[in-house]
C-alpha cells in the first residue's frame, strides 16, 4: 500500500490556518458594512443569535445546504458509493433530505406558536418545566457533541491523509479560525460566509463531475465509467447487490443504510439547534419556502459528489494512479472516509487533492460555525439566562455568547481527540449517532406541533427511547457476532436495530403516555415567550424586554435606503407574527410538499427499482448521470444564484450609499 501523501505538510497548515483567518478578515469587513449601512448591529444579542429574524429564503436555503454539508456528507456518501454502488449515494441523499423537508413544518409552527423564541429548548421549558428542560438540554448538547466531533474527526483524517499534517494539530486548528469569525460576525454574517462556502462547494463538485464524466483520460464519459464498474463487479462483487453489480438499486445493505440514515438524520436535524436557528432567523412569510428549497438543493450534494468520486474510487482502484495501487483500500481506510480523497488524487493528481482539501475544509468550517453559534445560544439563553441570571442585560448576553463559542470550540476538539485515541472513526460515529439521540426526536417535534403532548409524555418518550436504542443495539451486536467491540457494534444490523428501537419507542411512548392522561394546553403561552412587555402582565424568566432590545438595536443611520427597505420588511413580518392565522396557508404547503417529496424520494422511485432487481443498462446509467448533473445545476441556481437575485435591490442601494453618498430625505 502506498503511503505517499500527494501534498506537502505545509499545504495542510496553510489551508487549515490560512483559510480560517481569511474568512475571519472577510467577517470583519462584512460586520463593518452591516453595522454602518444597515439597521442590524452585530453588537446586539438579538442580531448576533437570531439575525433579527429577517433573513430571506435564498440565503436560508444556502445556509441549510452549507450547515447540512458535513465532512460526513462528502466522505460517508462516497464511502457508501464505494461499498454499495449507485444505491449508496441515492439512499444517503434521500434518507437525509426528508428531515429538512419535514422541518419546513416545524419552521412554520415555530413562526405560528413561538415567534420570538431563541431556541427550541425555550419552548420545552415553557411547556414542561425545568426537569424536562434539562433532559432535552442533554439531548441537544449530545447531538452537538456528536455532530461537532464528527466534523473534526472526518476533516482531520482527510487533511492528514492528503498532507501528512499531524492529526491532533488539525483537530485543534480547524475550529480556531471558525471561532474567530463567528465571534466577529454572529448569525447573519455566518450566513454570508456559508454562502461563499456553498459557492466554492458547487464549483468544485462540478469540477470533479466534468472531469470524471467528460474530460479525464482515465474515465472521461458515463459509458466508460459504466464499463469500468462492470469490470469491478467481476473482480470485487458487492455482497447483497443483484449479481454483485455496482449499478443497481437492488442493494440489501444500501437499503439498511437508508433506514439508518432516516433515523439518525432525524435526530441530527430535529434536535440540533442549528436547524431551529435557521427557522428562527428566517422571515415568517418565507420560512417554509426556504426549507423546501434548501432540502431540494442539498440533495444534489451527496448525490452528485458521491456518484462521481465514490464510483470513481471503484473504477480506478486498479489504476496505477490510485494511491493504494497495487492493493485495494483497507477496511480501516474505507471506514475513515478516504475513498473520496483517493479518487480525487487518482483522477486529477495534485490538483484533485487540493480541490478536495479545500471543499472539505469549506464543509467542516461552515457546519462548525453553525454548531458553534447553536450551542452558544443554548448555553446563553437556556442555561445562563434561565437559571443563572434571569435579568441579564443584552450586553451581558452577547458577552456570554462570545465566551461560549470559544468554550465549545475547545470541547469539540477534545471529543474528536478522544474518539481518535480510542479507535472510533467517522463511519462508526455516523451509524451509532441515531440510536443515542433518536428517542427524543418525536417528543421535541411534538413540543411545537401537538398541543396534546404532556410533560410526562415528552419526558418518558425521550428517556425510554434512549434506553430501548441502547439495549437493542448491544443485544443485537452480541447475538449476531458473539462479542461486543468497536467493530461489532459498528456493523449494519446492530446499528439498524438500535436506531429503529430508539426512534419508534420514543414515538410510541410519548403518544401513549400523553393520550393516557391528557392535559389541556394553549399555544398562547408559547407565543408569549420573549414577548414585549406590553403583551404580558408578568414577565417570565425566559422573556427579554423588547424595549431594551429596540434601544440596543437603534441605528443612527436610519435615513439610508437600505435601512428604509429593511424597516418596511420588518413591519410586514411583525404583522404576520401578530396574526398566526396568516401562516396557515404556508403550513398546508409545507405538509403537502414535504409528504409528497418524501414519498417520491423514499418509496415511489427506489422501492420498485429494488423489488424489480433491475441492473442498469448502459443507456439507463447514462440517463442517471445526466439527471445527477441536472440536479446539481438546479441546486446551484437555488443556493448560489437565488440569494443574489433576492438581494439585488440591497446591493444597488448599498452602491448608491457608499459610492454616491445618497440618503433618503424625510
């Protein structure tokens, strides 16, 4: 096996440190422009943590694509393509897009039933009290630990593989630059950096796709890829696939992986404050549109990336350009997610390695920034403000938020080091994650969507779901493999059993307990979370005085054209918040769209192809690749072009203000 890194170690340090601080400098410039020419100041806690709830759908969609594109999205999707063929990327994408589409329902309900909350845990506290609140804080932070450490574990493994950089140096240096730029800019500026990350991501994905399927001398066309995959199936047939083929949806283990992805993805979306934060930051009238567009756009990332690099790794394993030639990849390398870096190097040499290193770093830093500000919000509002200092001023809240970002950057690095030392890799964490957090998925979702859920139902569902998941996981591993180890507990069937047991037990128990002893609940209670003092007679410990915030948000440049337009939008949003009935149409659209798209992606398309045992012909595979290209182009339009289109008026006004010095009279 070759151990030669395609890039020098200095490139690793240059990318990890240099790009991180480059974005910190960009964030400084963005924050200055924002504070100078808009009504939103990064020095206020509301703007820092919620972007003043005014972000447009295109930028939200771009932020969703960026935040949901983990290191695992690029690495694990390519791994399942390498292991299972075309079925792997399909099930990875379909299994994880569903949660974003379904979250559009929660986004609408947040705007209807708790329009002024900062975190979903504030809703838990208001409905169910302190004990349940602490239980869900545990699940929320556990989710953030697993996601954050996965990012660093996968990112550091690839940086080390490509450059030889010390893995622990990579783990600690990757979050450093991210912490700096998140502290400088807050949520809105993080969205803007997310946009730049998504732009770079799309460009590089298209670079790999055109290289593999159009220009590269080793493959160069879909028909050549098809022939190479047929040869690979003869030499290395896929267990559980029809005829051992890489070009069939009849893949037993890919289907198992799809179910695991559905369960674990539900936990990492519904319990991760980063996704709720985007719902909270969005404009009330466009939150649903943002999540549906974001889900459709994100689908193209693992589908396009892995259909290219994952299959290229299979096709080029016997090529002299493949890093492990003349041997194949070891199971440890596959599980660490190295099929994509090896394929990029085999396809494009040093250029491919650099491109993959950059795109992976973009994925890690953008998702890490979302996790940092999400955890900062939880620790600031649900711990510090709720239990330590209920009367905290906005200045104190912003200070705590900044401190917590630094603390969490250190925590995520420590956990990544722990996993690395004890031999737990990206693949193991990815499969096991859902069974640890799945029990709390439905109780958390019902907290904002079902007024019939009771405190006992929410608490018992989450705790029994966790217990059932752990028991099913360990018992199945022991029964199938005769021992409990990192290897046996990371296999498909034990993790499938644990994931299903956790999420289904949580659902059944929370519904049964809530229906057994119903308790009436009025959504007016959650609508008063953080409401202005004029709407409530007695401020709760979770409320923030809006008058103080308005004073804190005051902008002396209120006669600028950009600020005039922003204030008009804010008035429209306030009207929508005060009249929840206006959002019912959006709720119906969310339900119809999410259920139809979910049914199509997870049943209508894949199941007939699975049951028919169909092995793709060359023509069908070419059509499959063409569809992949089309989807990536549509994703680029949504996540790259749409945000520019939506903000064209703002940039026009900004140009007039900066270059021509124009002001609005009166």
